[in-house]
């Protein structure tokens, strides 16, 4: 009986092994499958604030976008973002015959996947009025029941008020949009001035997709409004941005938040602790760009010393970029290396004549006004 049991066990094991090795007629061709991995955008903390990567302006098929909401979450996860917002048009729903209308419908469909993938999904909408006054995004809305759908100009103020009544954070979208075709559309218009005076305007989208709206940055700085940068994406991110190349990323807002939460993002937006990041450029208030630079870049003590008959002694240093940001420097004061490019996660050699205590560089890859770059001092 025992021998029969052992024999039966051996036969069963052999059969299972043979079955497992059988060719099911399918050869898996996985060599060209896109690996499932999340990119890490490395930016050090700034003054003990976490730097969160955010995109607060994007669309799905529930207005005039071309993708399903879950795709937006998958894109954000893969690219290393922390927070996103679907800001569907209130007044414009071209796909309403094919999908159920609703400004927060995309949010409801994607919130579970966002939570599972550790993406902060913030409720939002886009108030789409004629230009001027233009379009406005409202973040942290509560519901879409009382939003104004009628896009007649007589209801412009009521449309804004409907978002204000929900205690939302409102920013002016791409103010330079259609500037070439609509006279006066790219000016600080009375409608926006009234919003600002009544504290109904909290920020401006300085960078929209691939466009830097120069006047918008100056308006934000002069009126202490929050600087915002977003994609306003309608297609796939990979369709519009060449993210297959190393170092390429979407336009986004860097938010300096107390922690990684929607509450902290709201507080940081209200306090204006943001920097817009697009391509190799950074845009924002001088103090925030300065703090960001010094958090990312370190200078080593002099490690080598040589004698030169013409210019005296020369000291050698290493200037290190500890982030995935890009900084391009040009010397303004001092006798040292004239130009330096700090690529992400890289180090450059800096030489300076001995006897100097500091060097002044202009970071030409930053904008603290439409016509000004950040200046920094490197203490030697």
C-alpha cells in the first residue's frame, strides 16, 4: 500500500512537471514591452518644505481631451508627479453624446486608481469664458451642481462667483492665449482687476504647455499672485512631450509644501510657495528661486591650487547640482570661470583667482521677471 502511494505520488509529480513544460502555442515577446516603473524626480527639500511636482490643468474625454481619466493617473505615476487635477471645461463638452457629462465625472472615475498609485487627485474645473476675460481654473471645488454652464458674457462674473462660493483657489489661465488675434486680450483688463481687488483671483498660469507668458509673470510678481505652470494637456503626454528622452518632462508647478497632502498643497498655493518648471527653465518669485537654487547646488572647498604667471594663483572647486533641475550660470562679478552649465545630478569644475571671497553669477535658466534672471553669490 505504501509502495503504491509513493508510486502514485511520483507519477503525479512527473505528470505535473511535464504539463508545466508543455508548449501552449504562445511565445511571449516581452523584449519591447515598456517596463512598468516610476521615474523619480529628485529635488531636495527647500527650507524643510517638500518640493511636490504638480500639474493643475489637464483634460480628458469628459470635455475636449482625447484620453480616459485613468490614463492621466498612469501618466502621472510613471513620470513621478505627486499631484494632478482634471480641470474640465464648465461650458464646453464636445463629447457629451458619447460620455456622461459632468465636470467631476473624470475625478470620480479616477480617484480609486489615484489612491492606489499614491497620486494626489485634486478636484478642479475650468471656467471657460470668452476672451477677454478668458479662462480660469478653480481648484478644490466641492461639487459641480451650481457651476454656470451658460457662456454668455453677461454671466461672466456669476460664473466666477459660483467657484468663489465653493472656497476654491482660482487662477487665470494662459492670459496671452489668442493675443495675436483678439485685440487687447493680453492686458491686465478691468474684469481681472475687479477679481483681484475683490480677492477672487489667487494666481496666474505663467507657463501653459510650451508657452511662457511674459507679462503674466510680471503681473504675478507685482500683485503677489501665485506663479503657476501646467500642461493644459489634451492628448497623451507622450504625444506632446518627448519623454522617451532622458531629462525630458512635462511643464509643471513645483509646490513647496509642509507635507505630501492636498491640505498642504492648498496652504502652499495660498502662500505663493511655488515655482513653474518647463523645459530647462524655472520661473517664479526671486526668494523662492534663490532658496531652490541653494538647496540644489553646493560648492566644495578649494581642492587644488596652481600658480599662474599672468593672473596670479588659481584655485579649483567643484560645483555640484544635487537635483534633476538644470542651471545655466554666467559670471557677473569676479575673476573665475565665465560660464557653467549644471546638468541634472552633475558636477562642474570652477576655477577662480585666489584672494577672492565671493563670485556673482546670473542663472540665465531662471526668470524672476520677464526680463530678469536670478543672481546668486558663491562664497569661496
